[in-house]
C-alpha cells in the first residue's frame, strides 16, 4: 500500500512538472523560404545541378554517337572489331551511369553541396530560435513543417513571427494565403534531377546482336 501511495505521489509530481513546461512551434520551411540567404543557396545549387546535368547529357550524347557510328559500319567490321567497338560502347555506358550516381545518387555530390550551402542558413535560424525560446521562456519548440509534424497546433503558440523578426524578416510579407486548415504550407520547388542513365533502344538492339 505504501509503494502504491509513493507511485501515486510521483505520478502527480511528474504531471505537474510537465504541465508547467511551456511549448511552442514554428514553421521552419516558411521562415527559410523568406530568407535571402536561402534564395541565394537555392540559386547556387541550381547552377551546380545544371552544370552536372549537362556533363551527363554530353556523356549520353557521346554514347549515342558511338552507337550510330557502329551500326552504320557494322556490316564492314570483322568479328574482332565488332567486339572491340561493343566493349568501348559498354565502357562508356558504365562510365556515364557511375558518374550519374556519383553526382545525383544518395550522399552524392549534389547532396553534399546542398548541405554545404544550407549549413550557414540553418545555423543562423537556429541561433534565432534559441534566442526566441530564451526570451519567451519556452521549454520546447516544435517545427510543424518537419516530417514528424503535430496532430494539433494552437495558433497562440505559433512563434514563427518572432523568429522571423529576430532574423530581420517582415512576418507579414507574402504570408497571406500560405496557411490552410490543415496547417500546411506550400513547399519551395525542389530541384529536379536527371533520370539515371539508361540504354537507348538502338543500344539494346545492338547489344543483343553482338552477344
């Protein structure tokens, strides 16, 4: 009985402590989308993406040129030369595929470049969030735009405007219409990445001929 009483007291104390804690939430996605530093980072990432995508397209164009040249000369080539040309084309295909994965694959160069460019932006926002939490005496701050999300958000606990003010951004600028009933905001357009390198129909037909 004594143990039950102790557990009950501890439960009440823990509940009281939790109730005394102050929570808040913010919208990091909306905040960063309004930061000039974020826009500059997005522009810089697009430059790298376009550059790398062009390099991959150039490799694919070279493979296509080699493929068409081979098909035009195939009837004149000996079996040994056919195998040699087939090997050269296949080597170029593998090279293009590996380069595509190296740039746009998981943990690839594009991912690393994005981390590098976004790091100072996120660090600046984090400093602002920390300062707002300290000023408003918040125990917890949630990001409603993250994958974790929240089942319910009371607008009186939304501290997005305070964080934006701390960053020197006008909270009222372009904010109308961004929030809907579900509390979601429109996401900034993501950079499209080229599709993985695939063999063209001509390449497949030639490969089957030469096997």
